[in-house]
């Protein structure tokens, strides 16, 4: 009891001193006390925050390495730490095949708990910290490492190298990948939100031309293994892909197959949610290495094609206004008028900002990243975005060819050889066009009846071939009609006879194909 009363007296004295002493003196006393503790403790402490800098926007690669290392090398060891956090995303179990083993839960160290590790005979203790910021729901997470002070200087470099190598191996082989999208953070700045990436598409499931598939696989493999090449040549370790083609041609499935083949994270950048070029740079800084940065429908995301023309037009108008102001001695009003367009445009993502994102200095703030643009109409994109160095590989995804059609039929309904497939192939070679999505839909709704699926697909392709023939016939007739006496203003040169002859040939061709 006497000891407790003395403790209470000491606490009361400290409270009185805290209220009486000046703030500067209290800070000095606290600093001296901290220094005394540091000199007496036998340990050294090292903090590893999740983000770097006061703005906390640049991810700390070492934090990611520690997360992976503790997940596999320490947390799954026996015996486990006293408290762990288990999580199993809903999408992880939904995407797993029925015959596959259940997805194991993700294991992580709970906040404000510690776990021990051993390296070269020395004991290292990791502690996970999570602090909630005032007036915000955002958390600041970090790890702290405790090592014996006498051996810290010698052990730390080798231990961190061991940790980084183990984390890199785990990241390449077994790390769960994530799909990120940009959204406003609680602080109002640009940030990423993510979910597990569980898309089932692979290059084995894609209905692509074999030569194109082989070319893409070779290019992706060479890129992933090109660390030394990019360092030797002084090039940023990045690559640009432009995927263009009609809707339903498989652009999104190809992106998923690329991510699954390389085991990369996917950052789906929605440009319409990005307010300024500064926000675009902040988002780029937060992307990780070994990732695909995707901007879908680039021609619809922003009106980028007119940026240069608009800038030139604004400059011309401002010069005219400045000249008028000089003549009329009314510069104030003219300057205001000339700045309206520039100020309105300055707060948005511009073509120059996007170019810097893909090929400028800010594109070099990470390694092993692929930037992918998709579009339905490649003609609607500014040519400056498409040159080599920005978009290195252009991939045209079009309607199904004969090989892709047969591959889809085999995969959906298990039919590899059928007379109706020969007819469908003839229709494709005759001009019929169906995208992989359209072919897949016909097969999907008849997946329990393979005969019906193949017959319906052949009939649809034949109908589209006839429609293409009719359209071509109308175009040919219109071209011949342009040479008529009415249009030319002179005597006819047999154009009516040419139309009749073409009509007879067309009817004969259709009748012959019907008999076959």
C-alpha cells in the first residue's frame, strides 16, 4: 500500500508540473528522458512506414517486402503468434473452380502485436502499428524492427537483403494479385482502392490467331525477363500496348490474360475521375512495380485529340486581344478575357499531362510496368500517343477468323468436326463478321445442345454473309449509276446493260451456293 501511495503522489506531482512548467521546458525534459532511455536500452529500433514523405503518397517498397516476408516466412511458422488477422475475400471463393481446393485465408499480423524471427543466430522482433488519424477514418500503418544494438550495424544490411529476396520470390510465385481503381481518399487526394483480381482468362482460353498469340507471349516473356537489358540500354523498364477493335473483340479478356500470364497487379485508371495533371502524377507514384496500368476507351475518356488545336487557337486569340488592348489602351479587360480559356483548361488532365504519364520523366518512377490503352476507334486518338516509346505494340482485335471460330466451338460445346462448321467457315471467308463475344453468346445459350449451337451459328454467319453481299451489291450499283446519262450529262455507255449482267451473275452465284 505504501508503494502505491508513493506512485500516486509521483503521478500527481507530474500532473502539476505539466500544468505549471512552460511547454518548451517540457519538450526539453521529454527529449532528455527519451535520450536516457535510448542510451540504456540494449536494442535498436527501425521504423518502416507504409508510405513515404509528409504527404504519404509514395508507397514504401520495403513495407511491402516486410508484409510478404512475414506472411509466408514467419506467420505460418509453428507456433504462430498469439494474435493474427484472417481474411477471405468473397470474390476469391466465387472465382475458384468447383473441383479446386478451397482458397486458403489470407493471414496477417494484427495491429499493435509482435512476432519474432531469427537470422544468423540473432533474434529480430517485428511489431505492426496501425494508428487512426484525427478527424479522419484513414489509418497510418507501419512496421518496427527491433535488433540487438551491439550487432545491428552488421546484421541489418544482410537481413534486409535476405528479406527482399524472399519477398521478391513470393511476389512472383504465390502472391495474391489485386485489381485497383482510382477513387478519392478521405483527405480528398487521389488514391487507389483495390479488390482481389480473380479473372479466369488466360492465353489458353483466348480465341486468337496462333501467330498473334505466339508473338504476344514472346514479347511479354522477353519484357518480364529484361531487367538487365533495360539497365544496359538506359531505357525505363516499361512497355506500351494499344489494343483496338470493335466492342466484343476481346480487349478486356486479353488484358486479364496478360495479367495472369505475368502475375501482375492491374491498375484500372479512370481518367474522368482525375481532376488535374498533379492528381495523375500522384496516382502514378502510388502504382507498384510488376503491374499493368490500364486506360480503357482512351478516345472516350478525355477530349485529348483537340488539345493542341485548342492551345494554338487560344494563343492566337490572346495575341489578338493583346494587340487590341495596346491600340485601345484597355489591357485590363482584354487580359481578363484572354485568361478565361486557359484558367478553365488548366484544372483538367491535358494531352501533355498524359504524354508525360506514358513517356515523360514521371513514367520512370517504377519498374516492370506495362501501360495498356484500349479503344474502339484508333483514328480518334492523337498520333502523339501512338508513337513507339509510348505505345510500342499495336494489337488489332477484329471479328472472328475461321480458326478462332472453331476454337470457340470446341471450347464451348466440345464439337471439333462438323459439316456445319465447314459452312460457317465458308461464310467467314465470304465476308461474314461476328466478334468473339457474339459467337460466344450463340454457343452459350445452346451449350447443352451442341448440334443446335453449331447449326444456329452457321445460320447466323450465312445471314451476315448475305447481308454483306447485299450491301456490296448496292454499293456496286450506285457506282455504276454514277455513269448514267442523267448523272454524266451525256449519252449512256452501256451502264444499264452492266447492271443487268451483274444481277444475273449474282442470282446464278446464289443458286449454285444453295445447291451445294
